[in-house]
C-alpha cells in the first residue's frame, strides 16, 4: 500500500505547490489563452499547468524509487506531457495534438 500512497502523496503535494508557480510563469511569459467567441472562458487563462503535473509525476516517481519499475508508462506519460507542452507554447491544431497523443498512448 505504501508503494502507491507515498508516490501519490508526493505527486499531489508537488502539484499543489507547482501549479501556482506555473500560472505565474505563464502570465509573465504571455503563454495564455485569450477569450474568443468559440471558447467558454471570458477572461485570460494561463496555460502551462501541465508542467506542474508532469514534473510532479516525474519527481514523485524518481524520489520514491518507482521510476525503474514504471519506466514504460512513465516514459509514455512524459512523451504525452511533451505534446501538451508543445501545444501550450505553439498552439497545435486539435487534430494534430490528438493524433500525437493517440500514437504515443
């Protein structure tokens, strides 16, 4: 049970700590989604939240020593994270992002 709870707890705490940092970085660097008629939000929304989640997952696995046991799913997770990051920065077309994520999955 500890093999599951400890990595989850570390990942959760790191996510909670890193999301606000990612938000600040996104706002300062201008990596945000602006309101448009085809979107639900009516205010600027910072992107890059996936960095916090991806890094929390990676660090949680490395710190607890389960990265070796979960190398294949962790590598796939980080590759999908990279596609999301590229989408945040360069605004991929939805179809392109979907195909990339499906291929990696």
